[in-house]
C-alpha cells in the first residue's frame, strides 16, 4: 500500500526543518505563559485600584453592576436629550435671525426663490 508511506520516508520530499540542522540539534519551543506586558496606563495605581474594585465588588455584586448599567443608560439618555435640545435651540435662533433677514430683504435678493 504505497499511499500509506509518510512524507518523511518519501525520498522526493524533505521537510524544511530537516534541511536546517540535524534532529539532535533542534530546540523545541517551550510552552508556557510569558509575563504579561503592562503599559504605563495599566501600571498607574489609580487604574489598578479601579480594576481591583471592579473585580472584587462589581463582578461579585450583580445589583451594583445593574445599577451602574442603569446609571449609564440614564446618563446616555440625558446627553442625547441635551444634544437634541441644543440642536432645536440652534434651529430656532437660525430661522428667527436668518429668516427675519431673508423675509425683510427678499426684494433685493439675487435669486427670487424663497429658501
């Protein structure tokens, strides 16, 4: 059964690693955890304290977590309403001032179409 012969026995194929060095000179990579990289931001004591607080209190206390979620939702809704309100105030004053100017000076405008 020639189709069961492995590639290592097959003479026409030489593995890449066999071309590099004899087998007794190989060094296999050691499997294991490497030390974690810590950035300057992650090494900040305030950031460490924040993550420690989240790990010990928030992750273990689902009521605190869901309270935080609701507060974030409320803050998001508040900011959204403020942005929409600010846009509305801008539109009001733009149409009040610019519209007033356009209505009063329509007869001297270059174009006769109303905007």
